[in-house]
C-alpha cells in the first residue's frame, strides 16, 4: 500500500491506496493536531474530552500511487487509475469545504510514484517517478519539471 501524508491547516492528512485481492482501496483521512497534541501531553492517547482519537474520513483519492504534497491545501500529483497501469499527468487540490479533490492542472509528463518539493509560495518541483507502475525496471523517468499553481 502506498501511504502519503501532508500537514495543512492544523491537521495531518493521510492518503493510502492499493489493490488487494482485486479490490481497489483509495482512502483518505484527516486528524486534527489538537487530538495529537492532547494525546502526547496526557500520555493516554485520548482526544478532546478524553474521547478516543478518531481519524476523520475525507473524500477518497482519485488515483493510486500519487504523491501528496503540503501546500495551502493538500495537493495530489500524478498516479494511475485502478483499471489501467497507465500513469496520469493530473494534479488535484483538496477542497476542504466541499470535501472533494479538484483537478487544477497537468504535468508535462505522466508519472506514477513520483516525488515533489515546494519551491517558494506557489511552485513545486516534480521529479522522477515511473512510466509503468507494474514494471519499475527500465521505466524510470529521469526528468524533472517545475509546476506553478496560480492562486
């Protein structure tokens, strides 16, 4: 299972995606920092008002093997559909108010299992990844691209 995490607006976001026994799992969750902070301080791993810490499910991620980046809101980069091994060039941003992933652009090169890093306030560098997630031998993408998000 691919697991990615990002911190945004007082919460930890985790996205996990995998295919297990032919069943596609593309789940996402949010955990407020307050719950984590109170658990660490008290040592009893209880959340607000001594209730167990509960992850809050959010809209499922659209693709498998995407990279999750912290921006002003979580951003998903690349990945692939569960029905096909073909990578996508899609870039999605999470809309917290609407609880949905919205497509905001495309990469120049479709990538799966890529990596990215923020550069400045509205740009990120995407590098590496694979053109075939099922055959990582010889399908490594040896390029990088700079992506700018227009606010």
